[in-house]
C-alpha cells in the first residue's frame, strides 16, 4: 500500500505507526521524537496515516452557480469549444474570458468532453452521393473590432469543395438573404440544394411557439425563385452540417486566431485571401489531391464534352 506524505512532513510513516501504539503516552512520544504534544495527539487519534490535500476546499471564483451551470450546459448539450462558449456567453456573463471558462470546465470534469456526451446522440453516416450544386451554409462569429461584432457567412459545395465567404455586420434575415444572392452570383453552376442550421438568419423554424409565423423567410423566397431546395438540420445537431463546420474551423485556425485586426477592412482582406488560396491552391484528398478550382474545371470540361456529343 502506497501512502503519500507531504514533502515538508516532520513525521515519517514509521513514526506515525509508532505513535498509534497505545502503550506509550503522548507526552513520552512527543519527547522521544522531538514533536509537539498537539502533533502527537493528532496522529494518535487520526483515522488515516496519510496527509490530507493542501488544496483549498473553497475556490475563489466570480462565477455564480447559475453561470457555471450555463457554461456546462453549452459544453454538454452543444459540444462547443471554449472559444465558441465564450462568443455565445460573453454578453450574458460579465467579465468572462476563455481561461475562466476553461477553469470552470475543469472543475466539473469537462476539460475534455467525455465520450458518452459525444456518442449519446451522434451516429456518423456517410453522405448520399450528390452531384455538384449541394451547398452547406453556416455563420461564424468574428472577434470584436473596436467593440463591434461582425459575422462571417460561409458556404461550401459538398462535392466540389468550392468555398465562398461574406463578412456581414448583422446576424439577421436581411443579411442572410443578401448572402444567398451573393452565393448564387458566385457559383458558376446551378445550385440544387442548400443545407443550413435553424438560425433566424436562414429560417423561421427556431421561433418560439408564441411567435410562429406563416410568412415566407426572405432566404426561402430566393430559394423558391431559383428552384433551390432549402434543407435545415435537426435542432441541436450541428454535426449534421459538419462539412461547413470543419471549414469554419480552418478559418478560426488560419485567420481569426493568427492575426490581430485593427479594422473590419483588414479582417475582410485576410478572409478573402484565405478563401482564394483555399479554392486555388488547397489540394484535397477527397478530390484526388486536386484543388477545388482544378476539380471544377475538369468537371465543367466533361459536362461540355457530353453536350457537344
């Protein structure tokens, strides 16, 4: 049996065992081992021979129990990263920063998300085979610049992997519709399907029961006009839109966490450089190590050959 002793302990394990011997008095043992009377008495009547932890029993934290529950809920329910939790709750919890979130998650054993939370509802299935023209669309929070928040609207083709980005100042239905118009103008082929989450910028589905409406969302109006089938993911299942989620992670790692921006124009420039480099130079295994631009060029040539024949 291994017993841990404090590095500054004045008594060894052998001394503590001898103190437990009731044949000698506390006074004689204190004199024998040159210890204080209170020390010998404590070990005489102690149930364990091991030193207790010196860690504080009460941690100093500015988070209330309700705020900690909110952080843990975002982690367990939506499987969010520390950065995503920060962006979601920074307006709800005062003086919040990523390290405070990390410490809170560690206290609740959520520093590394347990597998049972990941596997509880998640069933990984292979995509059905579609042709080019199936877009995954999502929204990403950009860091605040001069105390103003901006939003990155992203779209990526499921097959061709061609990506498009637009920076918006609002997270609303008007900006969502504006982004879709830009997407349709950017992609050089017919778009047949679009997959989004249930955010208000894309759909009315997330509205509470008391505010349900029969109006058609501006995003859906544009889809109907261009004969595009708009699909939404199941509520609280972000991984079903995983392709654009992974693309958003690339943006975070390559742009948002790598640079500090003085203006929204700097951010927009870096985003445009990133997406242009991705489309023109990024070789992808799923495309047989071709870039999205090369894959699309070959695909267009094949389609033109079929039309000529």
